[in-house]
C-alpha cells in the first residue's frame, strides 16, 4: 500500500468514525497528524518507510510495521500510559540513587544488552562500564566473537544490503530465519526486493536455506536443506568443492550446487551463534576461493544475528573503545577483550545491569550463575516488573519516545527521530539515565 | 585558556616566527602574525595573548587530502589489528599540526556513515568526496552528454554534502554477460567527464592505479589522482608521474612509508586482502596492507619525486593508513624528505633541514591540498585567511634523529583563532569541528525519480545522518 493510499483510507475511515487506536478503542476526535518515513528500530533491518497516524499523542494507525515492530510499539505505548500515573520525578531519583548504590558496592558490574540502545546510550554505557571497571557485553557476544575471529582469520567479503538487493542471484540463509527475527528482510533487501540487476525481484533469485525442518522460511525456499547441525560442515565443504562429500547426501543438494555454479553473485546470511566455528571457516574459505579465482563470481557473507537492532553500532562503539567488537572486561585490564563464555562471565559479575529487559524479543534469559545477584534494569516496557528486580528504571524507547542513531545490519547509520507529540510523562532516554548514573557515581 | 570561537574571539599575536608560505613567497623571514576574529588580520595593538615563537618556523595548518577512516568495514579492520582501540584520530592529527582531513571515498549510501564518523572527530575539520556510480550514468557517458552528467553530479554533491566528486574506477565492466553492451571504456568515461560544464566540480578525483596516467595523458588538468604513490613502483612509473605533473596533472601521494600502508582498490581484480566490501560501486572496494621500508624502490622513488617537485606541480603529500598514518610513518616520511632535499641541494648547514625544504613542505602539505579541495581561505598565511597555523619546534641545528619527533609533536597549533596546543601540549581550548559541505540545499528534490535514487534502499531523507538536510 502506498503512503498516499494509506492516508486516503485513513482519512476516509476517520470521516466515517470507524478509526481504531492501537489498543482497539474507537477514536473519532480531531487533531490527526501524519508522520511519514519514520525508522523502525525493532530489528537491524531498520525499515525507514514506516508511516504513522497520530491523534492526541497516541499512534492510532501505522503502515508497513511488521509484527516485531508492532508489538514493540504496542508494549511501549502501554508502558508509557502506565507511566502517566506511576512515574514521578521523586521516584526516578530514588531509583537512580538505589541503582548507583548497587553499582558502587557490587562490582564488577556486568552490563548486558547495549545492542538494543542507540549509539549515544551505548557510548554512555561503555563510559560507565569503564569508570566502574565492569564487564560490558552484548547478549550475543559469543556469536560476535566467533564471526569476527573467523572473518579475521579467513578474510571477509562483505556487502551493503543495497548491493545484495541489486546483485544477489542466490541467497542462502544458513541457520537463520528472517521470517522470525527480521520480518521485512526478504521484502526490503534479500529476496522479493527488485534491484538494479534483479529487476524481477524473487523471479531473478534462488532462495535456499539450511535449518531445522518446519522453520518458517522453508515454504519460500527453492532448496531447503534440513540437515542436522553436525552435518553443516560437510554441506559447506560440499558446496565449496562443488560435489557432495563422502557421507553427505541430501535431495536438494544438486539444486543448490547448480544455482551456486550458475549464479554470479551469492549472498550467504549466517547466524554465527547457530553454526560451529569449523562450518563458519569452511563457508569463509568457499567465499575467499571464489572471490580470488579472478572470475566475475562473488560470494559475500553477512551475519544475521538473533539479537538487538543496533548490534552493529555496539560493535563500532566497542571497537573504538577497546579494540574488539564484542565488548570488554574492564575489570582486569583496560580494554582486555573477553575470551570466556557466558556462564563464566556471569559468575564473575557482582551485579548485573540489564540495559534492556532479559527474555524480551531477541535478548536472552540470564545465565543461572547470575541468579540471586543484585540487578538493575532499564526497561521501556514493563514498569510492573519492579518487584522482580532490585531496581527498574523506566526509560523512553529509542526511536519511539527518544531520538537516536542506530546502525543497520550492514553498518549504515540512520537517525530514528522519535515521534513528536508523544507526552513524555517524565520519562528519560537511556542515555540520559546512564549519564545521571555516571554523575552520581563519580 | 583558549576562548571559544565567537564573533570576537581572542586577539593573538604570534611574535617572531619564521614564516613559510609559498603563496606569498615567504621562505622563513621572521614576522609577526596577527589573529583576530578567527582569521589572520592586519597588525593591531594590545593583543589578548602573545605567543613568542622565538624564531621557530610557522606554517599554515596542515591539510590531509587522503584520510580514510570512515568507510564501511573499517571497524572490522580495526578489530582485526588487535589494538586497544584507535583512540582519538582528530587528536592525532592535531598533534602533528593538521587542521583538516579529507576522505576521498564516500558513496550515495555510505555518505551518511562517512559524515557521521567525520563529525565525531575532535580538533580537525573534515570533508569528503562522493563517488559517481557509472552504472547510473552509462547512457549519458555513451552519448557523451557531459553537461548532463555535470548536473547530476552537482545534485549528488548537494544531496550527500560532499565537497567534490570521485571516481573509484574510470571504466565499467558488468559481472553479468548479458549486460556486456553496457560496459564503458576508460576513454569514453574520461572524455565525458572532461566536459561537465561545471568548473566547480573539477578536479574529479580518481583512485590511482598503474596505467591510469597513460589514460590521463590527454587531459591531465581535469583530474586529481588520489594515491599517485601506487604508480611509483618502478623508475618508469616515476618518470610517468613527473611527466604527468609537468603537464599540469594534479595528484596526492596517498602513501605511507615505514608503517603498515593501507591500500584500497576498486578495480575488478581478485580481492586478496583481509576485507572487501560492496558499497554501492561497480566493483567491491578491497582493503589490504603492505609495509614499505626504506631502501625499497618505491621508497626511493617517492623521495626522488618529492625532491624533484617543481613550484608549479600540483602535487600534495598525503598519507593513507587505517588511522590516518598517525603512527611514525608520516613524520618520518616528512623528516626523510627534508633531509634528502637538504642533501640533494648540497646543504652545508649543521642541521638537516633548510628553508627551501620547509618551503617545499608547506606547499606539499598545505597550499596544494587546499587548492585541490577548493579551500580558498586555508593552506596559506595571507591576511583574511582562517587563522589555522602551526609552529614546529625546529631549531636550525636540530639533529636528524630528532627531526621526525619535532614534526610529530607540533609546538603550537592555532585553529580558527583558538590555541589548541601550546609549548608542545594540548590546552583546554576547544573549537567546533565542522564537516565542510558546499552551500545550498541538500534535499535532492530535483533528483527524485532519477536513476540515481531508484536504487537506494533508504529513502532520500534518510541517506544522511545528522547533517544532511540541515
């Protein structure tokens, strides 16, 4: 639906008094405001074609929001309305004091989840972590580390999503499912999208996936390889060599092999967390050999992490701050990169500072080793969780109530400008809260 | 403490400085320089602050025309290098006496990223050139409709906030066989770009590669070769460079000596480096490193070319590196150049540099970069110029082994009338750092619906971050 059509339908519905708000209640008051070309920060696709219709500080209709974005919007809107009655300046100050007390006395602090924040908040969080000698990592730090280490070792052929859309004739999703994590990835960048040299969109492409039987993307794929994870490496090796390796067989292998041989441009999206390092190395080797062969064929590899929308921003902030993209342990020596796993890391933490609520969207449940330790959470969604954690500080959601810079999966930055006209209810942005804590502690 | 830049600013007298300014023929004559309202001014009484240079040399602030640290994928390379974080690049440049950095490479899609990163630099101003995508201009090039290309390029520059245009590769060769009729030869591209009908777009920057100078032989003045150093592998290359510059060609070296040199290539060749990125150009941009050591032919050729530089050569001395060549490479190259020039001219002074050398250095690192970027009020010490000047602690009898150190840590740096460094250390003076863009609207309305913007995944208003459209 075009923006024009959307607006026309909206106005017609408005005139007829059958307009519904996001929470389902009828709204027929005047004061409609249209907002076009907004950025959704629900995942790292950072769709910038979202339109909203607002009335009296509430979003009453949206265009192009996917399921993830819509849920995020609804939850944050509901929480904001909750804040209307509950949040006072005094309460916020009390929470900040209490949080500062915990941070001061329970080191080292484990900071988790900055990949959900905008760039400014990420910088504020790493500054705070440095000052406190804490551990600063994203939920997916093991995946980032794995991908980065293999890419450094093997050499990396990367691409902007624009180039994938323009060129990719074969698209392979390797143990990642954009229909679960990045709903509009296929339509905006990788499969349905029409590009410069893929003018017929998905008719010019072969879509293949490696994953578990029954995953959502299966029905779209021309070739679907439901191989067990322990055969991933054999599959990668077979693709690299152009023939099935001994002990490996799959009915769709010939199809994907042929597509790869005929395709000039192959884009592989991989979730490094779901793939073992050996497989990842083989995929990189395949890409390197193809790209160095001197022909016109090119294979590019792009990570598709199952985590927050601004992981790329996190990696950039982290690299600038400490030389590694997966965060740092400032408790040992300045900028030392982390080589341990989640459980060890969590066990080391004296308290945990969740920069985004655990267990929500693509954040993970906390490791068992952190259980029982003091915890603080910046939560744009659920003020009612205060009883479950030591300190919950409700904040504005980046890209909705607060403005901020987010980086798309390929590193292109976008400013999510927030929706004007939303009442603030005394809510602060994550960056403001982190700065306040920094001031309190130092 | 430095005052912030304002309508009044601080009135500064730089007293008894040996001034080097090729634009006025100053070769170390001891002068007083006056700064008021952020600009070099006519003499005035009662300055707020006097900096006594005591005969030390003063030059205009340095300008780097080949900085490369805001491309997609560079964070990955930094992570691979295993360093403890790159630190503050702007501070590194300021330490060496530089006030402006230009990145030649940005594309329509990456301009927002480049601008965002450059805005984060401290102390130095920045600018960038935006790459023309020949895939969007094929029809115009084949038809030789240069002025139409010029109009598109002008609008592209406006939309992205670039300071000029850049050509990553002067020919086009499609991957897919069925697009073969859309390929473009270098000759056709250069012919079309020589007739843009908009003098403000010249020089068009082209990334250097062996063989480019032959192609540019007919029309050297319209183009600026970024990274001439790559042609200097052989003696033949050296002669070609000299001939190109003799004919009025413009170029910067884009080469670091003595440290990991950072090489980018946009040619359709096998990508062998640690990173290659498709970033909206016909071919992937590949990044690799190599180490050039004294004694290698390329090193000797670089020095030889610099020492042969004629006053009318449009050559700039630039350094490419992951962090802008902020290690030892740049000052060591400059120091070797000064020493070599002194020796070549049969210098008999006890020190290792002379006024001719510093005069040549001022031209290569100040005046020529400013001219090639169109920064008219920078790169020289004329009255009315922006008050960006640097004093180095170069005594006439300084030993050769201390020369690089003196060039690496300037003694005093004034930028836009604010004293940033004094007596070899940073002051608490702060000056706003700008990303320099051409004046005019940057909303690209005129280009909506053209080929240029049909192929971006972002909407026009989101192509830039915090700056475009301001």
